[in-house]
C-alpha cells in the first residue's frame, strides 16, 4: 500500500484513528508541534518495535519493553500526540525526550563522560546537589566518581552494545 492510501505509522501506531480526514489530522499534528512524526516515517526510529535497542533519555542504549501511544480526540477521530516508551533503563516520551537510534559504545561512553565532567561535577551539579560533599547524595556522587575514573582511565561502563553494566546502574 502506498503512503497516500494508508494511515502512516510510527512504532507501529497509526498517526490517526477513526473517521478523520488526512488534512485535518495533519493540521492538528503540525499544530501540536509533532509534525516530525510524519517526517520520521521511513527512518529507523519510526520502525522500531518491542525488543529493539534505542538510545533513550538516560543516555544509554536500552531495550524497548513497552510502547504506549497517546491519542487526543479530534473531529470524529483520534490523533496521535505522543508515544511513551518503556525501556530497560527508564521510561521516555517520544515528544519530550531525546530518543534516538541505538548508538555505538564509544559514543554512549563519550557522551556520559562529557555529562559527568560538564554537568554532574561542574557548576550545575554543585548547585543541584548542594555541594559535592553533601552526605544526603553521597551514594550518587560516589557512584558518579567511580564511573568518571573508569571512563578517564579507558575502561568501560557499558557492554559492547552501549547498555549500562549492572554494577554501574
């Protein structure tokens, strides 16, 4: 079936349901600033399914466990407004999180090293945690220091597919 003859899908979820005209559905999709869902059709991220790996908002690759489409009632039909993804790491929203295709181990670890250096142990982290010597957040800070040391020494905190190892979760 050609795209014009069928309702486009993302993650296997139709972009609209019911008796709604294509132009009306597109109008609302664009009004809600999710027009990229239409443009994502054909890209790898739009065709993924349960069991596939994505780089979720944790910054690590995770396996998709659940896909939950969210629709809004419009003009006798329903228009997709968001897709919630549950991964092995966390839960993500397609419209407000940085969900991308699976990333190589080197990219995932490089991004996490940059996050630790520039945010966690930088000024924003000091403000967020009330100082890096705050006993209330000691476990998180110690775990982050351990990951930082390992990454700086050339070690790995992820497996070869970019999934965080159990001892670093």
